[in-house]
DNA sequence: AATAAAATGCAATAATGTTGCATTTGCGGT
DNA sequence: ACCGCAAATGCAACATTATTGCATTTTATT
């Protein structure tokens, strides 16, 4: 099963129609290990309306196909959820690393994050740990 | 020493001039336990230019007087750093709780967050744990 | 009181995100 | 293979949040 077939299956599974723009978004996001900003997506996706892109992204987010994180500029970035995220309940307990230099957001899935006890009254849905600093690339450049 | 004197001292300590708009910002932020969004500040601060507000906030952020977090809408929210934050190095290792209903951001300072080991190459400056869910107020309303 | 540096206000503009509506398209049923 | 409907798209207009340049005012210091 190639990538494209996987994407089509993914759409079908979530009752989303198989459209060109959606396949492109999936293909773009799956190609990157860092979260991609809306503007970045917009600039590379080609002939797709800005509004359509917004709507695709929020549809995907609702279905649990992707998740959204904000970078240090406050702009939305998107990344595919790890494989089993859609089946169970959207668990984003991974670490987001925000690079202060290039502003990229890295999703580091396989670190275990200790859940923390909150004061009474708060009802927690998801946890996520985020760190800021320099990513390997920018760290090298500065050295 | 009353509040206002504290604020004036704080400004002086950071080589910032004592101005009316700055004192108002400090006073507004110190009165709240939740982070305040730029729009919220703008609407209550009175006769201060929008641009001035932005500049005050970023000046305060640079000096380590306040810190900035993004809420679930991606808009910037600001909160005073806890007392000793300015002296040492800006340590925001506290938990931010984002309410999915009212979109407020709560800063919960006194929970201990376990730092996590990152893959080699990343140079971490700050950690912060964030959780999403319902805050006590909204939790009550829904029940 | 005079001065220099800093802070403010205003105008213009940029970037990001949203809404309403007409048109097109995917896809299930026949 | 065709029909029809719901869903998705594209377009236009608009809303919100943030930034930049420059003239004016204010603070703090001498």
C-alpha cells in the first residue's frame, strides 16, 4: 500500500471525501517531521484557495488526523498525529520543541511525559510539554 | 510598600521609565491570576494607544517581567512572572492550563514539573507544561 | 531650566483568520 | 452509466491581531 492509498483510506475512515486539496495536505504534512505553519503550507500547496486550506485543516483537526500547535510567533502549525492517535482519544502527550531562532516546532513523540496532578476543579483533557531553545540545526549555526 | 511603589521599583530596576501606561499594565496584570490577552488588556486599559501597549508588553517580556503564552485561539496572553523570575534566568517551569470553553489561560506556579531529557543537539532554554480541559468555573457550568 | 534619550501616539500597512454564498464535485443509490 | 444530493471548493468581503516609520511628548539627569 503506497502513501496515496493510505491517505485515501484515512479520508474514507473519517468520512471525508477524497479530494485533491486534501490529498495534497496529507502528503505535505507526512513528508515533514516538524509541524508546518499555515503560511508555509499555503505557499507550497499550489492552486488551492486559502480558505479551503483553513477548512481542511480544521476538519482534519476535528477528526483527530492532525493536531495544531502554536509557534513562538503565535501562528498555527500543524502536524500529523502519530498513528494510533485517531483510534483512541487524541493523546498529544508528546513534547513540542519551539526553536527560538528558526521558530520551527518539532514534535518529539517518543519521550514519556509524566502527567501532573492539578488542583481540584480542573478537568484535564490533554497534556503537552513544550520546551523552547535552539534546535540542532540552529544550535550548530551559532556555534 | 504599596503596590504602586513596587511597580515603580520594578521599572527602575529594569531601566524602564516610570510612565502612566506602564504602571497601568503592571497594575492590571498583577490583579489577575490568569494570563490576560492583549485584546482584553486593550479594552480595559483606557486611553493608551494599541501600539504602545504592544511595545510595553514586548519590553516587559524582554526584561523578564512578564511572560507570554498563547491560548487555544493562538492569541497572546500575558502574565507577571513569579517573584524571583527576573533575578535569575526566566524560569517558566510552571503549568499553563488552557480552558477549552472560556479560552482562559491559568498559570499554576507551584506544581513541580519534571524536566525531560531531550535528544542530543537540542539546547533547551525553558520548559513548560501545558494542559487543556475545563477550568473549575466552566466545569461547574457544564455539570 | 535645559537637554538627550526614551516613550508615546498616529497613520498606514501587513499578516492571519473568518463568514456568506454561489458553483462545482465526489459518491452512493438506482 | 446516470442522477441527485450532500459536501467541498472558490471567491469576495470583512474581522482581528500585529508591525513599522515618523513626528511629538515625556521622563530623568545635569
